[in-house]
């Protein structure tokens, strides 16, 4: 019902009045609805447990990364004295090296989904942030074997689209980061972190903090690519400065391949890895 001189906005039922629902005073209601909607849909879809996959949205699959490098090299060749273009070539080379993780993430999504989504069961369902890069790869792996996977997108200042490999009925868009973060972990049996930037680090350290403080438990954290992670974070330096305990280094494990990551998770949860 639209407001009009004869039907003012006050006459519209509260649950049908979008303008009213966006008021500042109704934030707590919106938060509750956002939590509940995704929860109810996952229940209806039979999602019993999940594995969260994080990683850079900027990493391309190897063929695309190779094309990006070639274009960067061609551009730099036209402007040989341009340091900025030289830097773009250096970045593109490193991105090509990291692009192997796209294939690992895709294989991981395929392996877990084909192992656990059988006979109508929806265990260890892949859940990602819904975007491109590593997230796309993990959703794509599940799609390769016609399995369900989840995407938890978020409204951002720049437009974001869910990747095309998410199960349509399990593609969500959140307004509040806090509720999205909750849904990442509500059903999680593991978190698998591939090389990534701020978003990946945010979710990784939040999960480690929850585990360290006992606010969550039995979530296996796997870091894929030991060389990357140990160059990025000097874990032992944190221990040596008394900022974390030696035992806190047991909160995560390393893997290099999809099979290694799944074997760690399977052993932790008593699930055969093949």
C-alpha cells in the first residue's frame, strides 16, 4: 500500500513499510531479521555443517593470471622508463605464482563436497564470502560435482556481485558485518585460509581469537601455503615477546594441497578423508 493524501504513511502496516523499517531506531529489528533469514533458509536446505574458505578476491585462475602478466609486460614495454608500470609487472608475476591456489581451492571444494554431500546429506558444505578469486574457486569446486555451496555477500560502497557458482538458494547478501561473521561460524567445522588480504586476515584472526578465548571450539583452522603465511606473520616473534603463548601455535595447522587440508579436517572430526 502506497502512501497518498487519503492513505498517509502512518496507515501502512509496519511490516509493509520499507521506509519505516529503515529508521535508525529499528536497527535491532533489522539485525535480528538478518540473522534469522539466513538461519531459516539454511535449515530448510538441510545444511548441517560447513567449512569456511577464505582467500583473496584478487587471485585469478592461472590462465587469466598469465594473460594479466602478458598485458602488463606489453604495457611496460611501451613505456620503458615508467616505474609504476614496472611495479605492475612485478605484482602480476607474483599474482601468477599465487594463482596456483585458485586450483587448490577449487580442488578442495570439489573433494570435500563429493565426499560429504552424499545420499541427500549436507555436511561440510563449502561457505565463502561469495565473491571472486579464491571464494569463486571454492564454490566452483562444489559446483563441479553438483553439490551445494553457500555465499555470504555483503553490501559495500562499490557494487559486489555473487560469483556464479554459488547455489542460488544459498546466495545471501548481508547489511551487517557482525551478522555475516556469525553465519560464517555458526555451523563451521573448519576454516581454511588461503593467501589473502585484509578481509582474509580479519576473519582468520577473529576465529583464532574466539578459539583462544574459548568462545568457540572444535573449529579446525588450516592455513594453505606455509611459505606465504610464515613470511607474512612471524608467529614465533609473538611468542617470544609474550604476546601469545606457545600453546596458541596449536590453534592452526598448515597444508599445501587440497588433499592435505581435507585430511587434517577429516582426522580432527573423525571423518574419512577419501
